[in-house]
C-alpha cells in the first residue's frame, strides 16, 4: 500500500468524525474523476497526515483551523469547521474567543466575515437561538 493510500485510510474516519459523515460521504459520492483527485489528496494530507498526528488534540486543531481560516478569509470553510468545532466539543464561548483573537490579529473585516459565517452555523445547529423577526 502506498503512503498516500495509508494516509487516506487513516484520514477518512477522522474527516467523517469532525465534519460529519453525511457531508464527507456526499463529497465523495459527488466527485467525478477530476474532483476525486482532490478528495483523495485532502483526505490523505489534511486528515490523515495533519489531523492524524496525535501531538495536538482535535479541539486544539479546530481552534487553529478557525483562526487560520479567518486569516485567509475562507468563509465557506469557516462554516464547515464551526460545525467541526462543535463536533470536537468546543463551546460557543470558545468559538467566539477564537474568532475574537483572530479578529485582533487579522483585522475587523476578516473577523466580521468569520463571525457572520460562524453565527449562521451556530444558529442552524441550535447552539444559538434564532433571533425573532423584527428584533
């Protein structure tokens, strides 16, 4: 077995646990031959190699991801990883603290985008109450 195949096999259960089996399974099922190359690479490298390293726990990795994705301005990925952070046991207060910390270093526009993305997911997941219309 090649190293990439071993990392893929190691990464898939981690990826499914963090991001949710439904999301990962749909990503794999919807990938054509072209996109499957990316699916295999991200599963092996990000999930098998990086997330599969036992040095940092998953909570810490979720915090790092939220901060780095804020810095990079990747709001779609922030949404995905806010759900992952919840799956990894982070509280709403911890997610907010990470985003505030990232805002201090990355700037208000990046922080605002991250907060909006996170808020959308936190409301959708029931971690925050939805604001009633007209408030």
